[in-house]
C-alpha cells in the first residue's frame, strides 16, 4: 500500500523529476489490488498547484482543465482518502514538536502514521494486506517519516 504526499501526487499529473517512478508505483499498486492513499488536504493542495502553474504560465488553461479532470476521476475512483479525523489530528502536536514540519506536511505524516497504526490493529483497507510506504520527496518529511518507522519511497531517488 502506498500513501502519497502532495509533492509526489502532483508528479502523476505534471511532468517533473520522478514522474515515471510515480506512474510505475501507482500502476503496480493497482495491479496488485493495493490501495493508494492521500489525505483530504491533498485535494486542496493539488488543485492549488494546478492553479499556481496556470498563473505562472507553466500550464495552458486547456492543459489545466484536462489534468484537473483526470485528478477528479482519480480522486473519486482510484485513490482512497484519509479523513482529517480526531485520530489523525491528535498525532500532530507531537510530530511538530519533534520535527521541523510545515503544517500540511505534518498532516500528511500524521495521516500515514494513523493508517499504519490502524492496519497494525487489524483494520482492512482492501482485499490484500501489505506494508504501507510513505511517498515523499521532501527531505525533512522523509527523515521524519523514517524516524517514525515508516517505509519511505522517494520517486526522485527510487531504490
């Protein structure tokens, strides 16, 4: 199973370093009937990234509309969302004390930790059980995730 932070998820829609690795991992998870997770905050982050790229003339409006439609389809039919519940939120104070994380990064890490804990306690998130990998390319977030016991996948530096 794979948890994507927003900096990795954007690579699925916009060509940048690590895009091929992200496509391959999402396809692999799908083939193995494993879930791909993203926090609810990722929805706003991805749409804001598309809008920013349009404003910065890195995308044309028609390109933005096409990738935004793909994202909406994936959000509804491909990805599993992790809601911002009290279980996720209660993890954040400790994480931001221990690590120099930005707000949304803390939410992504807390969401992945909550997911890993839920799996450990027997909650099922699909037809198959597997190891949860946390996908990020952010150096501080990779360090924090590793120190929290998560397997890390960096598409910019795949193993």
